[in-house]
């Protein structure tokens, strides 16, 4: 982890470190740094509260899709659907439908 990231984490409470990691995972994914994206994604999932994990599984699915890992993307989105609270099921299922729309062209 470079010094800038360490500084960001040093000044944030421990319970918010996962948010920094998920943002970094998305940034690294956009610039094509797959290994860095996956490392930060893993740290985010491990550090986040159980109540938010379902959201991170949906984000992980998008990152896996961008990297071309469609089977892994499907597993992540399915896990997000399973872990989503009842009130958020529609959001998770919408993401699941987006997954199928993405692979339709393959």
C-alpha cells in the first residue's frame, strides 16, 4: 500500500477503512489494474460490516465482469442477492438482471 493510502487510512476510523478500499478497487478497475483492484476489493469485503456485504458482492460482480471473469461475477451477484435484506432484494435482483444482459452478447 502506498503512503497516500496509508495516510488516508490513518486519519479515518477503523470502521470506515472498507469504504476507502472499495473506492480504490473501483478506481483500479477503471484504469485496468486488475491485481490492485482485487486486493482492495478483498480488503473491503473482509473489513465491512455484515449488513453492507451484500452491496460489496454486487460491486465485486461488476469488477469481475470488467475483468472478464463471468463465472466469478455470477457467483458474486448471486451471493449479493442471497445476503441482501428483504427491503433491498429488488436492487440486488436488478443487478442480477444486468449481469444477464451483459453476458447476452457473449
